[in-house]
C-alpha cells in the first residue's frame, strides 16, 4: 500500500511539474527564453526523477523484505528439523 501511495505521489508531482513547464513555455517571448526554460525543466526533471527512483527502489526493497519474512520463517522451520535428523 505504501508503494502505491508513493507511486501516486510521484505521478502527481511529475504531472504538476509538466503543466508548470507547459505554462512557462506558453509565456515565453523568444526562442532563447524558450531554450532556457527547457534546459531548466530537463535539469530539474532529472533531479526529481532520480530522487523518486531512489525512494521507490528503497521502498520496494523494504516491501519485498517484509513480504519474504513469513516465507523465510516457514522455510527455516521446515529445514531445521531435517538438518537435525541427519
């Protein structure tokens, strides 16, 4: 559930940034200003997406670890009696 919420938060932010970029593009007065806006948007977008990927990766790792705990516990309980019998 936390992973879905984080994905939704990232998508919402990215959409808002895209609309802001579009509004700035429409308000630009000349090609130089348009290029400057585009460069700033690409730089900011790269930094934002990089941070989001890092956060989502960490969160996904925690979700996988939490999901695997019952399986690991069950496997070790099953494997330990077999090891003692040898």
